[in-house]
């Protein structure tokens, strides 16, 4: 229940900021905290750099077994030329699947994000590449990463 409440709270925060004049983008990501996901990203201020957030939906299917992933995160962009940014952040990914005995499973794991973002001030094509360490109860994968391609509006 706590995970669902966290998801709803993050969705509401991103929805409120989506109506502001802040930069917004959508992108497809391969790797990263959603493994293969579609995402929405927004800045929490009118500035291109600074704090922002993301939410997405993704997952994968192997041998008829599907896994749904919902990455949620906070990020911070640092840049001087209004196009190239250093991105740092973190968050959690909600995971939902059915186990081999058809029991539903819901869990989560944490993720960090350290990378590069190409995001032109006036909108258009965006690109991201990052190292995205993921961690959970009893494991830490420091060399996970991802790339994404999208559009800023």
C-alpha cells in the first residue's frame, strides 16, 4: 500500500508541474530503471537547469512472462550553454509480475542516475546517456546504464 501511495503522490506532483511553463519532454529509454520504457520528464522551475522529475512505464516479456516497471525519479540538470547538461538523480522503480505459481508479485528497487543530456532550449530532439546503478534488498548493480531518445516541447 505504501508503494501505491508513493506512486500516486509522484504522479500528482508531475501532473501539477506539467501545467506550468517549465520544460517538458517525452522519451523512449532502453536500459535505465525501466529496462525498456516510455517516460515523461519535467522541470519543477521555469529554468532549463535545476530540479525536475520523471515518471515512466516499461518492462519486458520473456517466454510469456511479462514484467511491468514504473520508474519514478527526481533529477537535477547542470549546464551553461542551454543545450548540454550533466544530469544526476535517483528514484525508485515499482515492479509488478506474476511468479511461476501465478502468484502476483509487486516490489521495487532503487536507482541512481549520472549522465549526459542533450536538450535544446527551444525544443526538439533530445538524447540522454547515463550510468544507472540499481540496488535493492541484498544486491547492487553498479554498471547498469541506459540511453534514450525523445522530444522536448
